[in-house]
C-alpha cells in the first residue's frame, strides 16, 4: 500500500511540475483550493498511517475425543442453593462426565 501511495505522490508531483498552466488564485477561488488541499491531505494521511485492525485473539480448541472412546455422563443433583426470587432452597441438576 505504501509503495502505491509513494508512486502516486511521485506521479502527481511530476505532473504538476510539468503542467503548462501556472496556478493562480483569480476571482477569489482561494478557499476552494485550501479546502481541496486539506481534503487530499487528510485522505493521503489516513492511507499512509497504516492499518487500523489487530490480529484476532488465539482460539484454543479442546482435542477431539476419538470415536471409539465413549464418555460416561450422568445427571445428578448438586449442592443446595438458596433462590432469592422464589424464597426456597433447591438442588440444581448437574451433568457429570467421567
């Protein structure tokens, strides 16, 4: 990206250096030139500043269990817990895998 940007800047500089018409501010068109220059400078500055993204966080995946190994799982009741909303003690169901 930077090589393309540098090539574009060199080409633009060369084109303006050999242009046959000299630049002149006639009829009060100074503001348009200043606004255009600021806009082009902003675009080129944003392009040269570099990417605005970061590498994604690494993802750790659990190794796959082979098909011939079956895991023994069962459901059971957990430790008693107090439920503030209902005002009762209850024992939640838990899945246990060996």
